[in-house]
């Protein structure tokens, strides 16, 4: 598998999977509003720059989630990145149970939103996204 690192900070790294034409975002550490918004802006810009329509969003290394982040993402970021071309996102849950609950409650149901599927493990998310 060939990947190219496109962006890296202490809280997110974004790579491009050449074989599958998708972005892989690995969030890590302690998140807050500024970090989440910065990472999401980068994802939107890189999705457009690479011309891809899929993201594998890995939250397994988050040590402290931003509790309002899911609702912000659902309300603000998801419509923006959908307009930028996102069609499928495989979401790997954070190990924090509260984060999981908020994610499940924030699922989009509108027809113009990307298909979002949640997983406990990266391997399962990878397999699902490869079939889309």
C-alpha cells in the first residue's frame, strides 16, 4: 500500500492512500475546538485537492475528546465537506464511551449527506470503505 503524508500535527495526521484514492485521518491526543476545526479544515481542503470522495477517520488514539465536537461536525463540517465532494466516511470509534454515544446520536439522515458507517476497528472500516 502506497501512502503519502499530506499533513501532520501532534493531534492529526492525514495521509493519501494512493491505491484506494482516499484520505486516512488519524486523530490523537487531547482534542479541543481549535484542533478539531483546524483538522477538519485540512481534511476538506485535501479532499478537494486530491479529488477523492472517501475518508477513513480513525479516532482510536484520542486520549481526551472534545465533547461538543460531534455535534459541531454534524451541524457545520459534514455539510461543508459533503459540498466539497465527500461521499463515504468510515468512522472508527474513539475508545471513550461518551464520544461513541454522541457520534451515534449525531448520524446524518438527509439524502444529500455522505454515507457514514461506524466501526470498532480500523480493519473493518478499511474493508467497508474499499467496497464503496
